[in-house]
C-alpha cells in the first residue's frame, strides 16, 4: 500500500512527508510523531520564542466557548462563502488556514468546501492545535509558525489568515500563481463597546489597504453586526480572546469584570489578495 502523502513538508529539509503508522516521515528519515489527537508538531526548537509559544489553555478555552456560542457565526459564513468562490472550478482544492487557533473557522471552511477539498491548518500554540485536532477530523493540523510554513512551494489554492501574523513572503511562496489569500482584519469599530469600558479614551482601529509584494488586492469585503452579551462569563471569554487582555490597565479590567451586560459593534473586513505571477 502506498503511503499517504501529507500536505505538510519536513521543517528540517523541506522534503515531502508521508504518513507511516502514527508518524509523518520524509525520505531523509526525519520523523514527526502524531499526538493522540492526530496533529503533528512541526515547529523546530529554534523557531520557538518561548517554552510554550502562543495562546495558553485558558485563552484557548475562552475563544472556544465564545465562538461555539455563535457570536461570530456571520464572519465564519462570509469567510466560507469567499473561500468557496476563490476555489470554484478547482477539482480538488488545497486550502490552508494559517494561525488556525482552536479550529472554529477551519472546520467551517472544510465543511463548506466539501469532501473533495484538502485542508491543512497550523498554529504556533500547541494548546490551540491540540483542541482543534481533538474536535475536528479530516483536517491536517500541525504546530508550526507563519514565519516558516511547513508547506512546499506553490501547493496551496487558497490561504486564510484570521487575525494572525502576516508574513507576505511565506504566503507568496506556498500559494500557486493566481491563488487567493483571504486576510481578515478588524473594522474601525470592531469591539468598540468593549473598548469604551476598558479605556478612558477608546480608539478606532486603523483601516488601510496594505500592499504586499507578490500580491494584488482584489477586493475588501466588509461584514458588520452588533452583539449583546448578558452573561459575565461570556464577557470575560470575549475579553480573554482579544489582544486587549494583555495590555489593558488594571482599572479597565476591573470595570469590565463588574459588567453583567455588554453591547458592542463587531466587524471584520476580509481583504482578498491574488498571488501574482
């Protein structure tokens, strides 16, 4: 029986990886054991900026609880529609979710694309990837970095990046010419109601169409809404999954902790780039 080839490649030598029992192995003999949940760790030790990079267990659990409650479902639906459009006409599209977190968007993308598609996803947080791989099957999950994506050149038909580090050179390398990169960024007033509680002088997010080498911006697709959270636990979960969790002054965090209800605008802009060449 022929070994099943992975969408990922060896982070050591760049060779193709094939599944051999419970491991991914390249022709040079580099082997990466699959965890019980099914994911593999393809993050070399010299690419880690800490002992346990990325989101910790608490942040992963908070994001999972918030997203499972459906508050960002309109964004998942819009992203899935965009990805399906970008992959239309491709017989067996390969989709990459770079910085997949706990896999909420990845799973919905895979379901929308259907059985003919192959989906790979990675995140630098082992906690996040463990959660994703434990829940969602039929997707290749790995621990890896956006700064050294373990994928071969020109092998991806559509890449997705939802609020994760943007590394244009790596996306340009792994995407086929003409392939799409869908980059989700916050709208100007995304979570403004939350910031009105956290900060004495809340600020809007910057909005700009950034040009990246090797890519042409095709379009910006806005998705807007409003949510009201009437549960202190859900408010805390939203806070814990945002970057404000790390940089909010103590007084702002205490004001938020006293809230039993929160209404805020939400908004994503999906920037669709096409790989030139």
